[in-house]
C-alpha cells in the first residue's frame, strides 16, 4: 500500500454564509459550520484512503468569534495521521468579509474517519509520511489525541494510555 504525504489529502472548501445559514443575530449557526467541516474533512479523508469514509469522532470545536451573514468561509483540511483503518483530519476555518478585505481564523478542529469497503467493512488505509515541521508536530500529537478520544469514548482505560501518561509524567518532572 502506497505511503502518502499530507499534501495529497489537502482540501479547500468555500461557502458563502446566506440568510438561511444564520440565527436571529445574523451569525452563522454552529451546526451549519459543523456540517460544512464534516464534508471538507470527509473529502480529505477519502483522498487519503481512496475509499468511502464515515465520521467516527469530532473533537472539541471552539468558536473564537462570530461568523457573519455574507462572510465567505474557507475550510482547509488535511490528514494528519493514519492508523490501521482510520485517519485523523485537521481543519482550519477562516471567515472573510470580502468587501472589507478582512480575514480571520474562526475555528480549528480534528475529525476522525474510518475507511469502509462497499459492504461497510473496515479497510486498511495508507500510512502517512509527514514532510514539514508543522506536519511532523501534528503527526506526533495525533497518538495522544487518539488515546484521549478513546478514553472519552469508553474504548480505552486511562491506565492503557501510554502516550498521555508519558506527557503528564514528563510535565510533573519539570
């Protein structure tokens, strides 16, 4: 199976915030943004896996500032690490007021996807080879984020989270 670089899964998605996407304060509804993020991340994951993927988890998504009616949303997504049958995808979300020329980072998040065959069975995914310093840092942190997701999802006991324990014990020794 071919080893892939993060740039091979890089995806950019743009959306215009229309009245139907907003709440009574003319701010983008959070659920609509999560929907768009799920689509962008799934496209990125499918590019890496060359198969259908399904969302397995969504990490904490914090809203740094409101996104307004008329803003253009840009979602940048790329795979940060591949495991056996799943991939982690990082997204950065920007809101741009095009007439004013103002662009701000609005959100960032990690989504996890599982690759499936045509019968809905899990399939192995290509491994990922990070190339840049940023990609290496995201790759290295992915195992800790994965262990935290598994603990929070009840699929791993905290005592088994070796990467997380090493992080906390290293912090205590300083």
